[in-house]
């Protein structure tokens, strides 16, 4: 087990584990405020054992840069932790059985990292959080999601998958627009945290003065 994920996991009904080199765990600080959730590893991620290190990862890095988000400060993971493939040669999108089986790992990651905002990248990840939604109508908007918890609502802000820019360069501006929503949300949260901290420090100080 690493990060709660079995490195020899063979739960998948489609047996994609037969072709995998590595289970691709989430990566990033264990208490990150932002969590990005992609679809599934591709060949380069399967080789490296890390999410978003291939061509889509390069675009993700550029988008984060443009939006003022530091990759070292966010947690990046996928819904499906092994590379979906039928033959070991070509990649394919994960199917519903794979998403369903693997999502236990994602739910455990979310509970452990406890991010302030989760941004699903693309249709597959978005439909996990907001079933039957169309990505073009939910992208950039805030949603509440409870997952396995009745008590705790989490903020979800979906965006298009960065790989879109690999097929259509014109999509780049749209992708930046989406990523900037997350950057903005993060900055707002940081100022709220700062105000809260200043208040706490102030009242501590006042309390001390009263005691003197
Ligand atoms: N690489 C990943 O890790 N996830 C994706 O969704 C696409 C590429």
C-alpha cells in the first residue's frame, strides 16, 4: 500500500492491471488546498508512476503558470489509477466499470487531503462529481458535492481537459479562462485565511493586554 492505494491492485473487472507498468498515485502536498482530478494515466504516466507528466501535463503546467498556480502547491490525481488500454499499445478512455471500481481510491484521497476546492478536468472526471452533466455548461461554475459525507459539502469547479489543446490550439484561451477561475478562487481563500488569522492574532493580543 502507498498513499492508501494497493500497488498490486487487481480489482479492475477489465484487467487493465495486466498491461500496467505502475499504478499512478496522486501527487502533491498531503494537505493541498486545490485538487485537480484528471481522467486516467496515459503511456508516459504509466512509465513514470506520476500523473500528468506527458503532453497533457505540459499543457496543464502552462495553464497553471498563466493562472498564478504553483504546481508544487496543488494535489494532482486521476479517477482511474492505471492506464486504460486494450492491447498495451494504444490508450483509451476509462469505462464506467473502471471508474466505479477505482473511485474508492479517489474518495479516500479526497478525505485525506481535504482540499478547499476540487477541479475535475474534462468530461469523465466531471461526470463522476456531477453525473450526466455537460462539461460545456458546468465549466468554471461552483457546485457543492458531498461524496460519502452527509455533513461536509465540498466545492467543485469543473474545467475542460487540458488535452483539448493538443487537438485544437484555439482552445488554449478557453482553457486559460477556466484555470483562472481556480486561481482566483484560491487567492480569495488565501485572503479569507489571512483575515481570519489576523483576527485571531488580534484577539490573542487583546486578551493578553487585558490580563496585564
Ligand atoms: N495524464 C493524466 O495523468 N491524466 C489524464 O487525464 C491525461 C493525461
